[in-house]
C-alpha cells in the first residue's frame, strides 16, 4: 500500500500519534497502535519514531517519522 499522507493527532505534551492514512483520496483510520518505539538511526544520527499500526481495513503498516 502506498500511503500518500499521514494525519497525526497531537496529544498531551506534544506526543503525536498517527490518526489516519490517506491512499489517494481515501482516508483509512488507524484503529490500534500495536507498537511504538523511538530509535536512533545509525546512518544519519537522527532520532526516529516508529509506529506499527492496524488500520480499519485490516491491514498492518509501519509508519516512520523523524523527530526534530
């Protein structure tokens, strides 16, 4: 699945989590975050946040986001 855009929810203290993904014009809700972790990318030295998510259509996807 090629995700075009990710919609995030900004929670308490700026902790963002994925709320939905867009494939074309279709919005698919994230119904469960299975795993959330922060890792240091050994090549770039940047911190990343990784989410393993279950979507409303039954698919599981991994979303990666670089932190500033």
